C-alpha cells in the first residue's frame, strides 16, 4: 500500500513539475489542434432525427443514420447558420461554394463505412484567433499571440461507444450524424498552456455566437492535438511541412481530449516522450496515441506513417452548398458582442476586474453575464443611481461571489439556476 501511495505521489509531483515547465531551452515544440464542436441545431446534419445526446440510447435514429440500404442524406439547411456564425467569430473567410466528401474507413461507430466531411472545399478558410494574457496563455508568449485557423469544415459525428467489462462495447446511435464543425489550427502553438487556453477560448467564442452551446464538460466539444518537437540547433534536419508552416518535426496525434487540463497534460507528456526518444538516438514515428486522465504518459493506439489513404471522393448524393452574400452579411451584422469586446465593456464601463469579467462571460454558457446586466438595470431603476461602475461592482460581487457561493454550497450542477440567454 505504501509503495502504491508513493508511486501516486511521485506521478502527481512529476505532472505538476512538467505542467509548470512551458519552455525547454534546447527544444522547440509545435502544436496544431483540431477541435470538433457540436452545432446548436434541432436536427442532425443529413437527417430529420433530433440532435440530442442526452436521451435514452438509440431513440433518435433515422434510416440514413444507420446506413439502411436505399436511404439517402438530406442536408438540413438550418445547420448552416451556426456553422457560418462560428466561422465569422474565428475571422475566417466563408466560401461562397463548399462541397461534401466521403472519408472512407471501417469502424463499428461508423455504420456506412465512411464519414461525410468537407475535405476539398470546406465551409471557411484562412482565419485566426487572438489570445491575450488574460486568456491564460503561457508567459513566454507575452501579452498576446495570434494563431492561424487553416479551415472550418462541416461533418457528421460517429456513434457513441460505451465500453463494458471483458471487451463488450455498446453503441448509441443517437450521436451518429450529429452536425459538427471541425476547426483546424496551424501548428503555431509552442507552449502547452497556450494550447489549453486556445481550446478554452474557442469554446467561449462558439457559445457567445450561439453556434455551439455544449462545452467539453457536456461532451459537445472534443480536441485532437498534433505534437512535434525539434532541436533549436541545426543538428536535427526537419523537412516536414503543413499548410505553409515549414521545418516541423515528425508529428504524432493524440485523439479525443475532453478537458482543458487533458489538452495541456497530454501535450506535456507527449513532448517529453518525443524528446526522450530523440535524445536516446531513436526516431519519432508518426502514429495516433491516446491519453488517460491522471496518467503521465501517452499510449500508442495505431501506426500512422505517411499519409493515410482515406479514399476521399465527392459525395454523389449531395450537391454543393451555395451561400449568398446577403446571408453572410446578415449573420455578420447580427453576431452580437464577442467575448473580448464584452470583457472590455465589463472592465471599462462596469468596473469589474479582468478576472471577474472572464469568469462572468464563461459561467452558465454566458447566461450569468446577462443576469448581471439585468441586476445592474434593476439596481439603477430602484435606487436612481446612474454610476455604472459602482453598480457594476456591487452587482458583480453578488452575481459572482454571493450567488456563486450559494450554488457551490448546495453542490448544484452547472446552470442549476436555470438561467436563460436573456438573463432571466
């Protein structure tokens, strides 16, 4: 028992030490992230089945979802609206014409033997996201850093696998066909902490524009990270290139990370593993790896040397998606205030600290911020006081600390107060 306790304590200490080590003098880390986010729609991407993951298993399944012969995909146009909002929030150029392709592979969670995605002509391209110090980036990145977004594409989700004992797996087809967007960043992230901050900010952004309201904690957002290292000196020749970013080391991919901490910890573990391999004279292999929460090492899932041939082909059952300028302009003009602008409003106009402003915009999927504004308005109406900074500080203390403490003491789940997007 003592040995097990010592081993666990050592693992925790090692993990904490690595988490604090964002930069290594002799090595350069490069990280690219693929974020899969469920769109906020009532229906699935290519069927009229309800878009939900929390009901009884296999209760929202259309014929096409499980590849019944003769069934065909019917693009649900309503899914396009939140996808465009997300692309605009990420400063992408929405393409006037995008197309769907089939990505072929066999797995039990994909009934048709292929996934419908957008490989050749995605929904949007060439965006970026700006991260600031208050977003929690590594101190080595300074006050702000801009990370490029290669593209945003629409695609369908797979079935949910529920693993039981002795190799038994249950499948919930409620999730198959759910509408997703995949956000692909350039490999311009050089610190694990900044990678986690990026995923966190993307989640806040998508929620702010009502594109994706289920976050990581609810299973509505997942991240895959591509990790590579190289020596800062010229000893190691790196000829790998991705989307114009050159001189990259051999990358490995870590799949299905479901928390911000998992993103940071998995990158640290994989970075250290690759460095250990190279320092011992070995070669990093291109492969897909997994991560278990609480672990200090990634684990090999399958090899991935060279380009995997998914036999991409245009989907013959789906026509092109043509988007007019009027729709893009309308969504652009009605996108509302974005998190960075709201943080500036809360600090400059309402007198909140940056920390409190950040907390406010991220709580309860943004509903807590709307509630805050309502409290300020009520106080102003009842008291006749027009000093927004004084009212803001009073309201912020109540909404964040007093009210937050009551919810915390009661052990309630997130949004147990049943706040709405209007702040009611």
